[in-house]
């Protein structure tokens, strides 16, 4: 079913439920760094080394703000800058092992929090979530494409 085939009321109800769930999930995460920092680390884990300008665009912040954020994460040992072999004028930001470990730990904590909640659902509710997994995964892909400007 495409967006055009979906009842707008259903889209609104699903959107509201997903937004509420995402907001609650965000509040459960450790508060040891900003959401933008954590999202930047997750982007680097998912996509590999990136230019600061690319990271700024993906995160919706200015280049100077991303430069400052990268500097702080670099001082914390979570990222490092490296030259681009294909263009020596370009500097890329990449995760260090400490940064990758942080992303994995944060991901595991988030998954565990949802596992605890899912354990409280009925069997039918778990089955409904399992049936919805392909759609949820597709939503995540669409979001990534939209944020990274790769959507057609």
C-alpha cells in the first residue's frame, strides 16, 4: 500500500503512535551526550567516514556547529579526522574504536529497554509487531534516505 492508498486518518494515527514511542525511547537513553552527538556517531557507524559538511546536513545543523561538535567528540576520543585518499583537500571524520563501542553499547541498551516492554505484551500483540517489522524497517530506510538526501 502506498502513501496515496493509505487513509490519512490511519497515517496520522500511526504517525502519532510512532512519534510518541520514539519520544519515550529517546527519554530512556543515557544522557551522557547530546542527541546530535549520539546521532552523528550513529550516522558514522552506519555510513562510514564522512565530511563535516555532510554530517551537518544529515543532522540539520550548521557547519560551524558540526565542526565544534566534532572537535568535542575528537577530544573525547570518539572520532578522529583523516585525509581522503581520493582528494587530499578533504578531511573526513571517522569513528574510533571507542566511538564504535559507544554506539554498540547505546544500541544494546535501547534494544534491551524495548525487549523489557515487549515482554509485557500479549502473544497476539507480539505477532502484530512481527508482522509490521518489514514496514517499520522500510520506514527506517525511507527516513535515512530522506535525511541523507538520497531519496529520489
